[in-house]
C-alpha cells in the first residue's frame, strides 16, 4: 500500500468509527468533512476513493442494514427504530427501506425468523462435531469499554487475513505498548444474512491503554461496554464457529427475559498468536443483548 493510500486511510478510518458511533445524528457532508478537517469537495473525493461509496450512500446503507437487523430482532415499534437510527421521519425511512428491500419495514418485521441450528440433532452428529470442537454454556456478562488499535477488512468474514493481528502486534512492540496479556479481538460490524458478503466489515484489534492518532492502516476506537450473551468456543477458526453462533442466537431468541441488542459482535481470542488451524484456539464470543421489561 503506497504512502498516499496510507495517508487517506489515516483520515477515513477514524471517520468511519465516528459515523458508526453517531448514526442517529444528521451526518451531512459538510459536518463530516469538517470533522476530518477537509473541504467538502476534497473529502467527498477521498471518501469515495477509499470506501467505494459516497458518504451519503455509505451512511444510508449502514442505517438500513442496522434497521433490518433491528426489525427482525428488537421488540420495538417501527417508528422507534426509525428514530433511533436518525431518519427524519417514518415516511423517509419507509421509502428508503422499501427501495432497498422491496417491502415495507412493517412487512419485513412480520416475516418469521429462521435461525438455522444443527446443534441439537442426533447423537451420531454430536459425536462427530464435538470431537472437533467444544462449546460452553451460554451466560450473560457485562463488558467494560475496551480501547483498541485495529485494522479494518471489508469482504467475507472467512477471508479476513490473520496476518493483520501480526501487524498489530509488531506495531505495539514498535511503539513500546505491547504486553503478553493484551487482548486480541475481532469485531464483526455486519450481519451476513443482511449485508452482502463483499461489504462485511471486520476489525482485527489489539487492546491498548489509551487513544492515539491513526498511523496508516492502523487506527483507534473504543469498543462500547454493555450487556452481552456470551459463550466460549474451543477449536479451529473457520466454518465450525458457525455452530457457536447458532447456539448463541437460538438461546437468545428463546429466552423470555432478553432480546438481541444489535451489532457489533465481539470475539476475544485467548491466545498470543492467531493460528486458524490450531485445534485448541479458545474464543469468547459476545453478542449484544437488551433486557426485556417483563
């Protein structure tokens, strides 16, 4: 990656973090370009070059994909979801949603939820599966906010380069902030059932003590705290991890006292080296939840 590209990433990646944390605000071009310290014209060109979408296209898509997730999994009225995501009014939201998904938000919400699960199946399958990996019971935990340095990947989750974690470790050592107990973390911002695989956003992260200015492809963000449903998966990274997610989603869906809380999903890797083929990789998976008022 050339120096010009690195300089563009230093500007754009923190802006993407800012957008994610402020989706409910009126994120017009003038406002966001000022946040970046650039003219609207120059920022527009840079954003499109780096992200592949205009600022407006990007923000609208992210909002609508979050709305689709919320409509499926939140016990909230459509108008409340529209307001939470910063749409000016319900008519604007409905028109944009229908254009993207070919149905109204109300009709989308009323569709049945299909959660694939092949965890609770016949014993022969159990024996095969659990000789390859193990999944703990699901529990509820509250996470504190975590400061991280990260490298963003865009594309299929299964194609994320594990070498990004090596880059982060080398960066931490170079900047004298590395410790063996620093957490290595993966953050999935999008739902594969909603967002096209080519646009899925994944952040490879390493824990840091405090904020810092972006350095090329490495940027800073704070992962929000809150309540999560969590379990531990032990086994190879890759296809088998879907069973852990299926178990989590199924138990959240069936629970009387909790709802899905949205995204992102957080993976905390209990290792000092990300090796996809290692059979004893231990990964804590955290899915945001909301406690229901019963």
